[in-house]
């Protein structure tokens, strides 16, 4: 049986895979923040509202998308779950396959039921490609 933290993180990953912003936001706390690393990408820290707008834009460029966990580590004492995931999808306009990976540090409430913060370490070259070629 998995912990509430792991159930919440799996629901978060399913939210990404759903390409549905309301589904993605279900597990996020009202004071949620999202940070993209490395800092050299100069991506803004987003609150829940700006994250939802960002997700809507990113979701709009995909026909299909899956966030596939490769490894998941839970630190119960810190209420943190670290996820190494592959992101695979099909871009709407070009029908090209998108294949990327990330590490996410997911900070949760003490009961494990809401996501307080996601620090997402992304593949810099793929992040720049998305920004320059595919972003709405």
C-alpha cells in the first residue's frame, strides 16, 4: 500500500498526462509554487494561477502526452518525493515525437494530500527548443 504522498504524486503525474489543466491542478495547494531549474534558463517561479496558464499553453501544443515515472524516491521525514520521469508525446502541428526527461522534487503538506511546491530540473536543450519552436 502506498503512502498518501505517493498517491498524491501519482495523481500529479496523471494530471500532466491528462493534458487537462483542471486535472493537473487537483492536487495543488492554494499557495503552490513551481520552479524550473537550472536557473540559467531564467524561467519565472510560478504561483498556482500562473502555473495553470503556463500548463494551458504547453498542453495546447500536444496531441498526446505522458509523464512516465522511471524512479520515485520518498523522504517521509521531509514530506518530499523525488521523481525521475520521461515525458513523451506527439506535437500537434508537426506530429513529431517529443521525448524528454526531468527530475521533480515534489514538496507536500504534512498529511501528504496536497502539493506545496514542485522544483523541476529539466533538459535545458529541450526546454529551449520548446520555448523557441513549439510554445504557443
